[in-house]
C-alpha cells in the first residue's frame, strides 16, 4: 500500500553522496556522512533528512569513538525512522564498505506512525538504487548487538565491524 508520501531531493542527494566513493581530498572525506536518519516532515507528506541526526566520517576519532554505537543512540525510542549506515567491515578475504538501509520501527512507536512509515518505505527504497542490505529493526535489543548487523552484511564470514572483532 502506497501512502502518497514523496521523497525530498535532499534525501536523494545525501544517498548519492554516501553511495559514490569518488577520490576526494581529506577535507571532503571528513565531511562525508557515515550515518544519517530520515524522518517524515511535520505534515507527513515528505521524507526529509532529520536535522542534526548524522555522523560524519570526520567525527570518528574526534567526537565519536564507536560510530555504530553512536548511530544506535540517534534512534528515537518512541517513533519510527529510516536510516542509512555506511558499514565498514572485514571478511576473511577483504575489507568492505556497504550501505545498509534501516527501517526503525520500535515497539514503543505509535501505531499510526508505524503504519505510515511502513507504507512509505517503498517510496524511499525506490530512490536508493543499488542498496544491497535492508534491515527492519523493531527495538534496541535487535540493533544494539553489532553481531546482528554483521550477520546481515555477510553472515559468519564477517570477522570485524568498524574495526571491532566479531
């Protein structure tokens, strides 16, 4: 069921910036988003970038020690969100980076919010071409343990996530 919700152009720009890893200067790399949240606008007609809910690559090691744990802390406990997380991980063979699309629908969110976010998910997913990993999360228990994300990324072949051994 489609909700009629549209995706703001800024959301698409953020996705494209995160997806394309062109060779950049150090300053440009630091400004690249590691993680970002998207929410519905106040009138619930558009999916927009949520103000102040992002982690920049340049924040890691400065104000952010563990980007994954900090991303989890950005999620509201009582409402839904969409998120993009640029996961850095290692398998036995190689280092990898993949974008993960996360649909956050915690048990404590109002039913109406869950319904509109669920019915609007396809609108944002269609704009995010090339996403390999999608994850619906219904509570902190599902997302706090990084092994769940590691399983989504590559099952038991993932040996580290964000530099932390599995």
